[in-house]
C-alpha cells in the first residue's frame, strides 16, 4: 500500500490510523508508487484548491492504472477522508478508476472495502459516526525524524461556522477517553518523541464522557462576550484536566495543542494558568480570528465581536507573559466590503501575530453560507485583499520576531536545514523556525568534551537575525527542557 496525505495535521494523523489498521491486516507499506498494489489518497475538502490537487493527481494515476491493466497487474485506488465524505457519488462516477471511497469514520472498514475492490466492484463507506474516535488504535507514527508527533484527542466539530465544511465531512464532535490519550503519549515518550501536539477541530471544548463519576460535572462558562449556536454541554472530563495529565508524563516532552476556539478560554482560565505554570507546555496559542470586522464575524457565525476577541487577546497576554500567537484569516468572505477588509488589516496590525494562515474564501457546498449567502466578492478582489493581508501579516510578524534578536531561545532540533546541510533547523517554544550552524558546542550537563546536536536535542541558541518566518542564530550549548526552565 502506498499512502499520500493532503491537507491538515488531522489528515496526517488519519493516515497513521489507516496505516495501523492495514498493517494489522497484513499490508506492507511502500514509498515507491510503482511497487504499490493499492494507492490511498487521504484528502482534504476545506478549500477548493485542495480538492483540485486530488482531481489532478487522479488524472496522473489514470495512466499508471491503464499501464498496470495491460500488464495484468491490477492496481486499486482509494480516496479517503473529507473529500470522500463530501463527493462520494462524483468520485465514483466521474473517475471510474477509483475503487474505494472511505470517509473519516470508516477506516476500520478499509480491509473489507479493499476485499470488495479485489473482486472488481467499487466499494464505499462514508457513514459518519457519533462515537468513533479510534481510541483503541495506536497510530503508527511516521513523522519527521521521530522527534515530534501528533495525537488526535477528538474528532468532528459542533460550531457550525457558516463558511466551514468540517461538521459535514467529519461529523459531530466527540472526544477520546483520557486514558487512551495518556497511554499513547506514554508510548511516544518511551520511543523518545520530544514534542506532542494534541489535535482536534476544537480541542479546548474536549469532553470525555467515558468515566461515570464525571458525567454530572457542570458545563463550563464561555469566554466573556462569546456565544455558541448549541447549548452548553454538561458533564465529562475537560481539556484542562487532559492538559494537566499529559504535561505530567514526561518533563522533557513539549506539549502543544491545536486548534482551539477562542470561545473556550473562559475567565477562570485554568488552561491559561496551566500554560503559564508548566515549563513543558509551550507558551504559544492559536487564536483563529477569521476576520477583524464584527459584521463579517456575525455572517460567519463565529459567536464573537471584534471587541470581545481583542479583550481575549489582552487577557491571554496578561495571563501568559511572552506568549506567541498564531491565527487564521479568510479574505473576501460573502458580503465583505472594503471597510470590513481594512478592519482585518488593522486587527493584524494591532495583535501582531508570530504565525498566520491566510486564505481567500472558497464557497463549499452543504455549508450555511452556500444555502444562505452570496459569494459576491470577485476573485480578483479576493486575491488583492489576500495579498494585502499577507503583506501586513509579514511586516508585523517580522517586528514581533525582531524582539528576540540578541536573546537566547530554547530550540528543539528537528534535523538538517532544507537549504543547507551545514545548518540545523528546529523550533522554539513559540513554534517559530530557528536555523543555526551545525557546530560543536558545550553540553550543559557538564563534561569537557564538545558535542554536536542531534534531532531530539534541546539547544540554547542566541538569535542574531529575524524575518517574518524564521530566526537565525548561533548555538550556545546543548541542554534539557527542565534545566533550561530552572535557569529562567
């Protein structure tokens, strides 16, 4: 089997889950397309561009499949994930070369679907589940160098933002039992993984209902000035509990999480407090804004105003000194005027994010916007607005990163830099890429001999220059997460 992943980190994790299931059923994985008997594409539906990439890829695979048929070596092709969920009929009919279609909740069914495909029939399962979390399946980690890993803690989303396809492709929100998450993180720690990112569409509304004694817990409050389209849900173990437990497993393992929703950082702030207190929970938060205009936010059904969002940002910065912020923005949403756009520009200037994910709006079928709103911003205007947002974001990110020049940053080494074999690359606590020479350095643990950093090592790097995307610096010494925290 040959696996190819498109889209978000959830899809990277889904690929690992699908592979774990196939491996148990006797499949062997290949990195060579020509060796494959089965090619599976794990797909994304969030933007039109992501779907277009898959259609293009299928055209390329059509020729490969035709050559195989002539040589009497059958090749099975499968579409997995969000696009399978959204476009089942179209995929099966438009591209006769696709043999199996499996939605995000149907990976356990892959061996059966492939067996059906062996007999020459097309097979599909895109049923969405109310309870599938793959809690008992330990994903086979395939990420870079084994230094970092993603752990899925929940699936689906209940927020129903008007632009978003996720509730329709990934279904209702449900959380994995805390015990199974802790087991997976412990295994990763034993394997030497140094950074874990807890993944979900909306991680901070996590709610594990598997333990009876917590089923009557009160529903948590929302952040001040925020609302939801659904009723507050009572009961369950919450995200603060999970974060607390995960961070205790290994003091040398960094913990990140994505993607939270701004509404789920209420004022009692136990999550913010944990981030501030624990040396191994990264002082970095993803706060997706989407727009800087209250009018557009209302059309998007985000459940907050510009003012409420900014108040939360100030609250976060007061609670966690030195926190680094990242965000998502959509340019050219339905009905967005030039004035709305300028408000997003001014939000980017005011907040000054370190990392940003910015996209032009593309209308998705099934969403509320598709049924209720007009996609009335011309493509060229979307493109111009997106370019303006990117320019402003980069100017401000460069200023935000400039503050670190002359200071030392603790960097988790991931491996050689893509641009130069004589340099190493890693990320600081704020998830910003740091590049430094692969040179001998002292080891803070003592000993006279100089050492070279390896992937998975923590290195103290003095920053000498900064851009909007990267920091560059010189290595001072190899150290540990606990030792570095004790020095600060």
